[in-house]
C-alpha cells in the first residue's frame, strides 16, 4: 500500500477480557485479513510487576503461570472471533506487557502500526462513554487509531459498505480522507466525503441578512472540492465517491451520517478545537458518540 494509504506493519489491539475488547479483537482480525498482515493482541497489566509479584520476591514460577494464563485467554478469544468471522488464516501474536496501558499500547503500535481499542475496557472510567485508555490512545498515538464502537464491529468489514470521512479543508482532514479512501478500497466500499457547515453569522456575529445563505453554501462547496483535490479524490478512478456539504454543526453531522457505516474517519485535529489538544472537539465527539467504529488519523 502506498504511503498515502498508510501502509501498516501490523494491527495492534488492546485486550483485557472485556466484551468491548473482544469486539475490538474481532474488528482487528477482519482488518488484518483485508490488509494481509498479522494481529498483535496486547494485554497490559498496570504497574511494573504481575499480580503475584507485588512484593518483588522471586516468584518466576507464578509469573510464568500468570503470563501463560493471560496468553491462553487471548488465544481463546482470538480463536473464537476468527471462527465466527472466517479469519482463521490471520496470524495472531499474543503479548503480555506491564506499565501504563495507553502509553504501552501506543509504544507497541508505533507510527507504522494500526492501533485498535474498544470503546470501554475493564480498566476504563466507568462513568464515561469511552474508557480512559481508548481516549488517551486516540489523543496521543503516533499512528492511526480505531476506537471500535457499535454492537457489530465486524459487520460489513469486507461486504462493500460505506466509509465516511469528515473534511474541513485542513491538512489533518486531507490525511484522513486519504486514509479513508484506502479503507474503502480494501472493502470495495463507497467513500462518503462529508463537509459540515453552519451559518456562523446569523444569531452570533450579525443580523440574518449579513451574509446570504447561498454564499455560505457556495463557500462550503468550495471547501469540499478543495479537500477532494488535495486528497486526489476529484478524478474518476476505481473508487465510488459520494461527496456532499451538509448544513449543520460538523460533529453532529458526522455522527448522523455515520449511521449504518462500516467506519467513520476523522483527522486528529481540524481547524476547530483547542490548540492545546491533540484531538479536536469534532474527533473527541465522534469517538464518544458515533454509531460505528471511528478511525482517528494523525
């Protein structure tokens, strides 16, 4: 795959025995099959020692048993997911690590791995829609991160569905559009490019007649076309592309349009969002509210 398509060394998935992690593992297996690569399933025990080694004593036997049990659990989950999705040929490498979960997963994935996490794992903050690990990975990872949301993450993974990407003219959104195009090609899916726009004058910066609505709509169309050109999607090719400018707040527009999609792709930070955040408000809203898996592309 070309660099613009984000060549992936391997698919790295964080697992912890939760249902959300199993869905993430299922999605990772389907993605790895499409990409022709392996899955590295990683469980991270918080801290620097396994649970039976809390006092630092030499308990190599108990440590080995703990790790063997963890690996066996990962293999069992992977085997079950592979049988259910027909991905038994995908190599799975289970791995046990110790340390900070999000930091460790980001380190394992690196810049050339695709990191996959569940929407909320056992170690997450239970009062939140997205666990702290998933949110931190989406915020700080060096490469693309997929937060698996929805009840059936593997549905349509190679069934010719739809991949949605939000664009706003920023460099991040152009990168996201290229990644989304590669994902759509892998699936034989339609690429749905969406630009959300609102009347930023009426009711906030001036009277209703300050800027004609047609002008704002024309500007939105121009931004959409500019994004398509920058991503190389404005020419006929092997990809079915649907592009539209939709009136509404961008974060709400993307979540609405993503209904029934295989994947929603967003840039790590668009023109909006706070300068101090690596993940803008639109991306953060999508990973907490979208009805399907969300890819955050740096």
